């Protein structure tokens, strides 16, 4: 049987003989190389085959499209053949434009972890793991930078002023979860460390590298927070506003809010630093670090202690509620956390306070009075066991807090350990030994505090 093509219905009235013509009489183009296998319905014939009706056109007719204007009948019941060049148009009924567009990829902190804890067997650790991101080109620092560059400090001050404390707390929670190995742990990292979370790795012998990294992060964040106050060379109200910003950030990090206890400990460490806190900070910092009191505790720890008594007095006068929250809520909470008696249940806490356990496992002396050292030691070890056991619960809570959160890239970078190390000590000094770096910067903070409020004597 000879196959036929239907002509445009608009031409059939004037030329009945042209209602059907052989296929071989149709001109073929290079983009339409095969013969059609079935007659197309009358309503599906394209207007591109319309006759010219004898009229001259002002310009040459358009080139036939590469995609043929005809559709084959639905042949879903048979598999496609190799020689079939006419593409099939899939059925798109019931689909909208928003459904056809691919959804954006979820960030890594929202990616679902593999649920293999029940059937997972023990694997021998292969190497020490570091969760610090690799060195990448910074958007805030050049390849070579000097310590405390004024332009960078000015940029950071404006960056933190643009974000309210709640947003900054979520940025800090995200970076802390990555540095601790709570979120974003790959399968290769899990296989290498033998466990599924950094909270478990902290309690194991081969977690020494991670413990040292977290200790350095805690101290570096505290120094950077103190610099935010001591670097204010303007009027007294400016330093009081910087103190208020740190207190509000600590309130946003507490349990029940962001629940980032390592970040809270670092901010409180900056507020309680003797160069910032004054005489009362000497007493509090000495008890927290060595278990002793007064100048005896701080004689070898902070060689140049200055005071910001006028700044704290201005804070109480201008921002009374913030000052009361610091004295009546944050200080008792931090004392309880250091003693192992603070809140640490998953739900109100997304990332537990790991500094006491890390210091203990690294051989540092237990803080506090000697007659309470045994009880504090037992509480710290008991808390470390619960942290490792509840690591999956903390992971779920942290992921829930960060659900839908989209961080600012510059602010996120400004809170990483590598950036802060280069900011405080420069690109050359960042590689110096840790104890030497911290001792020198303590002297810098002492000089800055002395310039702001010199000793009366």
C-alpha cells in the first residue's frame, strides 16, 4: 500500500486533486531523512507545509526546522529501535514548570547520614583525622598578610555589625560542627577513624590530633573575641557596645537557643579574660585554669594584667539588661559547664561542651579546688562517655537547627580556625609553635588594654 501525507486543509477547497500525493513527490531535507510510518491526524499537520498560494514573498521562506513537525503514534508498548530518527514527545500532562526544573542541591550539612550504626562492625583505624578545611584562597586575606591588618579588621567589624547575634550564632554552630566532626563526615573519614563521629573520636587514643585542634580553636576564638573589645580605640561607648555584642552572642549560643556550647565557652573565655574583665577576671580565670586563686594563679599565666573597669561600668549604665544577663545567667551557666554539671542533653544542646574532657585527656591538670578534683574528674569522664553514646542524637539536633540556613561565605570564613590564626599572627607567624604564639598574643592584649585604661598607680 502506498503511504500518503495529508496536505494542509486550507488548500483542499481550491484544489481537490491535491488532497493526497505520493510520499516520493514530497521534497526531502537533510534534517528529515526517514519516511513516516503512519499518517498523521488531520489536526496535527504543521503550518510550515502551507502552500504559497501563488503570492510572492518579500523574503525567502524560513529554513525547515531540524525537529520534524510530525509525531509518531505512541509506541510505548514496543522498545525504541536504533534506526528511528523521529523523536517521541513524552507526555507532560499534569506537570508544571516548577516541577520540571531540577531542584537545587541541598548543602552538605543537610545531607542525610547513612544509617548503618546497627549493622556496622568495628574497623581498625587507618590514620589520624583532621576536620579542618584545606587551605583555600581567602576572600578576606591575601596570600601573604601581616598580623592584625587594619583594613581587614575594619571589614570584619562591618561584617559582624551586618548580622544579628542569632545569625552569627548559627554561623558559629556550623563551623564548630564541621571542626568537631559532627556534621559533614564522609564515608572515607569514618572508615579511617573507625567510628562515625568526631565526638566518639575525641575519647579514643588516636583522636589526639582532633583534641589539639579543638583546644587551639577554643583559645584562638577567645583571643579574637577579646581583640574585638580591646581593638576599639574610639570612645568609651564603642567599647561598651562591643561588650554588649559579645554578651548577646553568648546568649544566642546558650542551651535552648543555638545550643553551641564550644562557641559559648570561647565567647565567655573572651569576656572573662583578665585583660577584659579586670580584677574580677583575674580571680575567675585563675580558678578556671589552675584551681588556685588570686595573683598566685595568674602570675605565670598573664604577665601584664590591665583593667577595663570604666568600660564595664558603662555597660551596666547603658545596657543594664545585658549586664544582668551576663552576671546572673551566663557566668553561673559557664561555671556549671566547666564542672561537668551543666545541661548537656540532646535537644536543648546541639554541640556539647568538650573542652574539659579534651584538656583532661591531653594531660592537663583538672581545674578547681583540690578537694573536689576527684569528683570533677569522674563527672568529666562520665560526660565524655555520654557524649560518645549520644553522638547520633547531637547530629540530628544540629542538622535540625541548621535546616534551611544559608550562611554568608565571608562570615563563615571569618569564624574558621585557619583564618583566625592568620589574622592574629600573620601568614608567617601562623606556623610557629602553639605555646609561643599564644604567649606573645597575650602580651599584645595586655598592651592594648593598658593603652585603653592605664593603671592609676
